[in-house]
C-alpha cells in the first residue's frame, strides 16, 4: 500500500515537472523572434538546460519528411530530455 502511494507521488511529481516545462517552452516559443541566419535566436528551454529545445524545433521544421525516429544524445530518465 505504501509502495503504491510512493509510486503515485513520484508519478505526480513527474507530471507536474512536465507541465511546467511545457508551459515554459510554449511561452518562450511565442516570445522569441526567429532569424534563420542567426542560430542564437533559435534557443529556448522547455526540457533542456541550454536552449537545445528551440534549436531542435527549428531544425525539425526544416525537414521535408518525417520518419518518427530521433537520436537522443545524453539521455536521462525519460522525463528530462529532448525527446520527452
């Protein structure tokens, strides 16, 4: 019983962190001015530490077709990474 409660609390904590990151990322995306010639303007952080989310977003938009594969570099626990 206690184990199920602990698992539920960890799951709720993970969902809360994901909601915060998604909100932060959405706000940052709307407030940035993209200039495709200036990679420094691409950055924003939702899940990433150094703006990698924005860089990946800009690069993904440049793809002509998608095969739904993604290479994660420096993967962590599945909650805090670029493919979350």
